[in-house]
């Protein structure tokens, strides 16, 4: 019996070691993404031909595509491709998002750049709030104030995600509260809600990890396809695509 117990304990230790090594390798990969993808999106369009469709993205590391195998497999890259295919127009992406951003960072930094853009955006998307959930200096009141400012600044009819489900024990309730508040404000300010919270929550603890990168937090390619689908559903439902195609 002692040998059996020892074998079980040994197998468990080895298994935990493998998981830990996989996680650490995943963290290193994701950390590389932060710099590489920021460099990619930092090369913003400098020419603005008349037929181009201007897509502006605000948000955090998810808008950067961190966790995807390639930068174009994040939801912003996927949406740009779909917009071009649906409208027949070239799409210029101006991605103002910053990894690690909370809603207050969008107000302080990203909106300043947004206001100074030398063109009128055709499509605006934003995801924000996951970091507000997990960072200790953030809370629902601060998130509400910042999101209110953001939604008053971006054009009416922008596509704004609620807050994705955060499965970390003790933080899941905060993500619920922030997602509900986001949905309220988006409706009040005349924008289109992109629902990420409920679909991610319905995955549950086990299936959730099939859609996350190896850091167990950011979406992976499968997760970003689901995010892109959610944004695209909102874009199609808004009825904006025929007008964008007619603007060629």
C-alpha cells in the first residue's frame, strides 16, 4: 500500500512539474507577444486614400492580440479581414490599445490620441475591463467613471464589449458586476454591446482553458475567433455594413 501511495504522490508531483513548466514557457511566449505585437500595431497608417475604411481599436492586451499565435489572429486582425471582405474596401487599422491597460488608462492615454486622429473612423471597437477586475487599485466605481468618459467620447454606434468572465476565485463576482455596468452604459450612450462575459462564463472552468493561451489568461487562436465572432455578430446586426460598402 505504501508503494502505491508513493507512486500516486510521485505521479502527482511529476504532473504538477509538467504543468508548471508549461505555464512558465507560456508566460515567456506571451511576454514576447506584448513587445512584438505592440511594435506591429505601432506602425500606424500614414496615408489615407479616399476609398480606405478606417477601423480604430481601443482597449488592452486582447485588442493587441496577445496570446494568439500571430498578431493577425487576434480579434482585431480577424475583424479587419472580415470588414474588407464584406465591404470590398481596403481596411486601415489604427490600433491604439495598450497591453495592461485599465479603463482609466484608456481615458488618460488612448482617448487623447483618438481625438487627434487626422480622419473620421468608420468602425470603432473596444474591449476593456479584464485588468480592472484583477488589478487591486481598480474598483467598480472607478471603472464606471472611466467607461462613462470613454463612451461619451467615441462616436455613437461604436462596438463596445462588456467585461469577459474572470475565473479567478474571488474576482469572478467583480467581473459580473463590471460586465453588467458596461452593458447598462453601452445601451444608455447609444453604442452596440458585444457580449463576451456570458459566453465565456458558460464555458465553465474546464472548457474555458481550451480557449486560453498557455499563460491561462489571454485568449488563444480559438478564443480570439470566438471574440471576433461576437464582435462580428454585433457589426452585422447593427446594419452598418451596407453603408460602409456603399462608401467605396
